[in-house]
């Protein structure tokens, strides 16, 4: 029997395009298996720590459910990576019992330190810099709806934060274009904009030919009046093709980055898209333990 080869999933641009597409395409199978209640037992015998203690629930619940449904054991570890115990010590203790670690952390560098210290693979469930599973879920949903992600344009109407961070990562690896649409003061910093398939703009007309529109919460320190023209409303969506996928990132702040009527627009398919968060994460966990 060949050994199980495990690996980390910390940022989308850590992986080659071929591996990301394995996950995206496998998520389509996972969606069918989920509907048929026939998920493969790919995690049978695996013990996976879920280190999430910040109140978030969507991808945490999906990890817990997916691990169990694929035959694994999910253990909620009530620890934080930004407190008293050293990362190397925590990694060693977790390695005693766990085959993989799914974790959030304030900083991506903290998760990288954990992955360097641990023998078990580490999966990023969210940092301040990126949110790879959220972006993977949306990509898997688009592939489900349209059969391919090749050549698509993604408009991210959002400040520089973790949602935009993972879309920039995707632009560095996958055959797609990402444009940030927001005032210049909140554009991604130069160290995040080296990918040739990513650019930043202040022009809301960028949405007119976008295949996917993503939003994220407005900055707390911003003047809402300054950002009002970047609100996605039903009238903005009315000018677009009905095939456009409007996927505001929850939690949605109605009346700020998204209007209430936009959430009722036919192009808003966020509920269906977030179903693919589970399928993408299941595919990613299977990839972590895949055999050669």
C-alpha cells in the first residue's frame, strides 16, 4: 500500500493550478454525493482538530459536518493560536492525537508557523489576510452552474481584507481575471498586486462585463457617504446579464455594501453558492489526504 501524502492548504496561490482544479472538479462530485447521501468515506479513521473560537459558524459547521459525513472524527479544540502557549508546543501536542488541523488565526503567518511545526497538515479556515475556503466555494459554485471557470471576470466590490485577499491569490494561479472596485484609499497594497491577472479600479462600470460580483463589509472607519456609490443595488444589477452571479459575502450588511432589494434580485444566488462551501471543503479535505 502506498503511503498517504498529506499537505497544507494555507493560501490558494500556494497550490499549482492542477491541484486547485482537482478540488474544484471534485466538489462537483461531492455535491452529487451529498444530494444522494452517498458521500465517500475518504476520511475514515482520520482524527481532525477544528481550532475555531471566534464566533464564526458557516465554514466551521461545514467542516464539522463534512468530516463526520466522510467518516472522520472532528474534535473542537478550545485553544487559540494567539495566546500563551508557543506555536511549536501546540503543534507537538496536536500531533500526538491528530491527523490534520483545521484552524483560524488572526495572521496567516501564524498558520504558516503552525504548518511548519506540525507533522499533520494544516487547513486555513480564515485569517485577516485571506479566506481560501470561501473563495473556493464560490468558484466551485460557478463551475457547477457554467461548467468552467476559464476566462471569467470577477469584480470584488470591497476593501482590502481577507475576501479580496483570496481572490487575488486565485488570480495568481487560475485562468481568470479579478478586479477590485473601491475607492483608492482601500485598494490592495502593492505587495498583494503583483499578479498580472489582478488590478484595482474605482469604476463601478467594471461590473457590467463581470461574470461574478463579490462584496464584503465596508471598513468600520469609512464615511458611509463616501462609499455610497459602491453599494450594489437592484438597479445596478438590472443593468447586468441575468447569468451574472452576484455573491455577496455573508454576513451581509444590508443598507451598506448591499441594498435589501439587491438580495432579492434574480442574479443574487448567494444561498445556493454557500451550499458549495461544504462541497469545496469536503473536496479540499479529501485532497489533503489523497494517495499517489
